[in-house]
DNA sequence: GTCTATATTTAGATAGAC
DNA sequence: GTCTATCTAAATATAGAC
C-alpha cells in the first residue's frame, strides 16, 4: 500500500496503532491483550506493529507519551492566575475530567501496575507528573502567601497528595456520577486555614 | 508426608499457599506470577497447588477472602463509639494502616485490575467493602445528628468517597512516610460543617 | 495428598517474500 | 513497509504413579 515513503502517512499509522492499543489495554489489560488483537483493531498485521514499536512494552508507553504536552499546556494555563485557590480547584477538575470514562479508569490502574516493571515507562510518567506537581506547588505557595491556604502546609507534599486524590477520583468512578463535587470539597477542606481547635480531643 | 488425613495440617497448608501467592502477586502481578513460582515459594509442587485451588483465579481470590472477618471486627469495634468523628478518623487510619507497605499497595492495584475480569472476585470484595461502607455511613449519620458533620452530606455517598480517599493513601505510598496525617486532615476538612462562604466566588 | 512428567495452548517476536 | 508463515518459550492444567 505504500505510494512512497510518505512520512505523514506513516506517522498517522503509528498513531492509529497506539490509539487502538490504548483502547484494548484499558478494557482488557496489558497481558490479556495480544499484539494480534491490536493489529486486528488497527487493521494491520502483528509484523507491522513490531515494525513500528520495538516490543509490546514500547507500545504501551506510546499511549502515555502524548500526555506530557497536555500537562504542560494545563499548567501554563493557570500559571499566572490571580486567585490561586480557584486556579487549583480548576486544575484538579481538569485532571479529573476523564474520570467518568471507564476506559480512563482502567488505563490508570493498568499504568500503576506496569510502572513498577518498566523503568522507561516510569520515566515517561514521572516527567508528566512532575510538571503537574510543580504547577500545583507554585500555586499552593502563592495561596499561602495570600493567606488563603494554611501556612502549616508544605507545598510540594501537598501537591503530591492532591494528585493522589485525583487518582482516587478515577478509582471511585461510576458511570453517570461526576466526581467533581467531592473533589472540590476535599481540596477546599484540605487547604483551608484551620480554626482554633480541630475538634474536641478524642 | 501425610501422617493421616489431618484436617488441621491441610488447612494450614492451604493457607500457606495463599499467603505465598499473595506476596508474589503483590510484587510481580497476577499474570507475571506463575503457579510454579507460588508452588516453589510454598515449598510444594504445582499439582499440589491445583489440588487445593481449582484454578489460578481461585488462588487469587483466596487472598481476599480473609478480609471479610477483619472488616467486620473493625466495624464492630467502633459501632458504639460515643464520638462519631474521632471514631471515623480511627477507622480510616486502621484501613490505611498497611499503606506504607509497598506489597499492600501493589496488591490493591492488582485487585482493581482483576476485579473487572472475575465476577466471583468482585462478589468477594464487594461484600467486604459493603460492610465497611455501612459502618462508616452509620457513624456519619450520627455525626450529622450531633452537629459535628455537615448536614449537607449524604452518609452513604460520603462513606464511599472516604473509602476512595483511603485507596488514594495506598497509591501515594512511599516507604518511610506515613499517610495518616494527610488522611486525617482530608477527612476532617471534608466532613466539617461549612462556614458562611466557601471562598470568594471565582 | 503429593509428586514427576507432560499435554495443550497461546502469544511474543522474527524470517523472508513481495 | 507490509504481509504470511512460523519459531520458540512459557505457563496452565492434568495424568497417573506412589
């Protein structure tokens, strides 16, 4: 089918394979998805898949390599926000946006599993997570300076925890139920400066 | 090695196999763990493993079947607590207790993955989760009645969300760092009755 | 009940023609 | 670059002796 070495077309094909793979990995899992299935879904052969990707693990990584630019754009969008707390809430909401989609939920779980066994994959996702963490931490520090966020909190650690809460949002996913209210209330309650006593001591 | 049909001994052996399996599944994952590895770790043969468990999936389920009694005991322990909010915090802390252990974290991820593909496993863990959810929901309702928890909250949904936050604790796990402070602060901030305005509107 | 040995199946990866 | 055909390895599950 190649008319010539058309770089546009081959890049598109590589992408199509990655997308098909992502869908299957998300629903069936990494090990339970065969390369043959991916090839069929992409309308090609296993040999072609291996022509574009060195091995099955690389195919999985490809799904996440597209996330870095998205994360950078997101962070950039809120970097100069006047009010840090609403900016944080909006960033978290964006991050949790796909949580209702069961495929996204499945893919997160799959990622968490594979990341322990694939150092290259770890590097890919760490870079993305790091971008988001720094974006959040910066906003948190500004919120503290403004007095809108509890000064007891440590920005980097707090950012990490908020990312974990976003992940929880995916785990808690159920179709037809938006997790955003819980997420926003959780973040607000966590960040808010504390009053005299937390509760009567137990 | 059998002196007779000693029911004590065979029950213990079944248990030992399940424990060995749990360790391996947690660190290496379900598919990447062979029954041969489990057998070796338990000091026996694959045939013996299949004598005790109908198949590999049953072996995985066995790991979680032991959780139900534990959950029931936990709920029972706090059912009659005088102060609901501290009781909730303590329950959550207990649930998050293993979060520092990387094996527990790995096992949670593995569970989330398998539960989509094994209805019997789903039934097992749903029963356990349901017990905890009801225990929490009851305490939340009492806290609302006492005025210590925001009356806007719906007990069952709130309980579910708190369980998700506990899961977040496992995802956020890193050795040497206890997740309990974040967890407690999150729960407290989430449950607390709200003041006049949450924040200046964005 | 426990083992050794093996049947069976499946999937990742490659060879080599076109 | 793309295919068909296949090699190779591994793992679940079972057979059957002890």
